[in-house]
C-alpha cells in the first residue's frame, strides 16, 4: 500500500495538471482517488487543500493583474467584470451546494458531464463568432456576465469550469487566450470561496498526523499548476479545444469501465 506522502504527490500532480485545463479536475481526482484507494473523509478535505494550491499558482502568475482589480479603475478589466462573472454560479452554488455535494459527486454523473462538456467545447469551436475581444482589457461587462452564466454549467462535477468558461467566451466573441486568462482570474475568488466553505465543513476530521502529506499535496499542486497554466496557454493557441474534448471522451470511457 502506498504511503500518504506518495499519494499526496500523485494527487497533487493530478490536481495541478487538470484544474485549469478543460478536462475536468473532478473527474481525474475521482478516478485517481478510487485507483489509489484514497476515498476517506480526510481525502475530501485533502482535495480542498490541493485546490487551494492550484489557485495559489494563479495568484503568483497573475498577481499584477489581480492587484490592479483593487484599484477600481473605470477602463479595462476591473473588479466589476469579475463580480459579474462570479454572480450566477455563486448564487446557484450557494443554493444547491448540499444537493451537488450529496447527489452529483458520483462517477456516473462525472461521465455524463465529461461527454456533454466535450460536445459543448466542440460546438463552441464550430460556432464561435468573429473575435471582437483579443485582450483582457477589452472584455465587456456583457461578455463577463455571459461567461459567468456559462460557468454555471461547471456546477455539474466533471463538466469543467475552464472548459465551460473558455467555450462560452468563444461563443461570446473572445479569442482563446483571453477567454482562458479571464477564466483563470475569475477562478481565484470563486475557488477560494468554494474551497473555504468546504474546508469549514470538513476540517474537524483532521488530525496532526495529516499535516505532513497535506503540505506535500499543496506544494505539489502549486508547482505543477504553475507549469500547466503556462504550457496550456501556449498549447491552446495551436490546438484549440477539440483535442481536449476528444481526451474527455476517452476519459469518460475509462471512468465508465473502471468505476461503473
């Protein structure tokens, strides 16, 4: 049986690689957790911690952009864009948080969401409109809110928050890079809030013995996520979303065969 430290490294790598790619980190973590027999209550809390590690990578890479949001400037990307994008999923997430956690976090639901999310991504590539926004500072409030509406699709575990927002951005007239970077920035407050809520509900299950491998997972996720974000932006300019959609279909088959 693998030690908790080895499991923490593997899960941290999985989270760091998949959190900001449109492939569903949830689907990968469920599959990895089942294969590693890491499915206890502590495992759920551990997943919250490594998600925060991945978010830390965005904060480091985009700290200047995030800091500029606090200046409340009227032109360019500002805090109101982010709030508009957060609003729809935040409201629905609060209303249906317990239902989602208790009923939708299952391998079968993830398989369906992987497939539907992949189809949506291919549709967005085929139907994307003429690019009118090729920079973060030219995103309109209407586009920000629209991307926020598409983000609601990610409340279904396995759909992928980045997949939903990037594909939504394409349909609303942004280019791939702008949609991806806006997705990363919106993820910071969204995931801190969601992960913080989950942590408050589960931290009582932790003991001092958990500290070591939790730190290992956090650091691993942080480092891997930084590399994944940089590489993903370069890759996205060349291959677009369709290859990621095809990968999702393959993953759905693997999850179905192994867990269902």
